[in-house]
C-alpha cells in the first residue's frame, strides 16, 4: 500500500477508571501499534492510562504518538470536522466494513475513529460520516479497532517500524529475543 495521505486519530468515549482501565489502555496501545497518530479519551480523567501508553511509546517507539484527554466528545468531533476531517464511528449497527472500507481508504481526509463505551449517545450516529460495523455481532471496542485499522491499511500496519524505539523484537521461532538500543545489548531469554 502507498503511504496514505490521511492521518488517523482514535477517540474513546465514556472512560470509567474503575472499570475500563485495562480496556482503554489496550485501545490506546492498539491505536499506536496499528498505525494511528494519536488517541483521545473522554469520560473520567485517568492519568495512569495516559502514562502507561506513553511509557510504551518511549520504549517501543513512535514517541510522537499523542495521548490526551478531551473535555467533550461533541466538541472534539466538531473541531475535527471544522478542520475537514471525517468521522468513522465503529458500531455493530452500521454498514458492513466490506461495503465502506474502499471509500474510506480512498478519501484523502484525516479520519477520527470513534469507539464507544458503556452507552453510546444516539446523536453520535448522526455526527459520523460513516457508521461502520465490524460484523453485526456485539464484541469489543479493541477487536473492532484492530480489525478496522488492519483492513484500512490492508495489513501493512503490522510491518511498521519506528526509528525511535529503544526496544525491538528479533523474531525467533522459539524463546524471546529483544534488542535494546540504549545498551546495544541483545537479551536472549528462553521461556
Ligand atoms: N452497549 C453499547 C452500545 O450502546 O452500543 C456497546 C458496547 S460495546 C462493548 C463498546 C464498543 O465496542 C461499541 O461502542 C463499538 O464502538 C465497539 N463494537 C462492539 N462490537 C462492534 C461491532 N460489531 N462493530 C463495530 N464496533 C463494535
């Protein structure tokens, strides 16, 4: 796939620290690993989630990856649209991904991918340029985001490498091989 013209941001709405800590962290890590440039969170503030994702970006690269809270999903979407970005809402009620992904990929606009939490406000369906179903069964926001980004990038995001990574994996059929660029050491650990 050619280098795309667009940028991807992911907006997670309705974060609840006591229940969603791991899920929201995994969403941010998935966004970072599969080709997004930033991750925004609305709901209750949770600095630990932001710190965890930033820590991974420091060690594994893509330090420019943005992780921030947003006061309001409505304002965030409005601002995005005012800057000519388009909004892709992942929901099991939308159009099947197979029917819309070519159009989303071909559009040069930056894309804000919105994933819900406990209750998705009905209004969001009207603000979205695309309501996209990753199949029409209920599953998880992390699964939905991963499949969406993988299809959008046609699998190429799994091969992205960051120049600024401290740690990188040396693929191996058995055990673990890790390269640490800060110490120039190769750590071989076998489980
Ligand atoms: N009950 C919630 C509602 O009112 O829509 C859905 C909760 S679901 C666990 C959380 C989020 O996962 C959804 O808002 C959506 O972003 C995503 N999701 C779950 N299944 C999906 C699917 N089949 N297609 C697209 N997104 C999905």
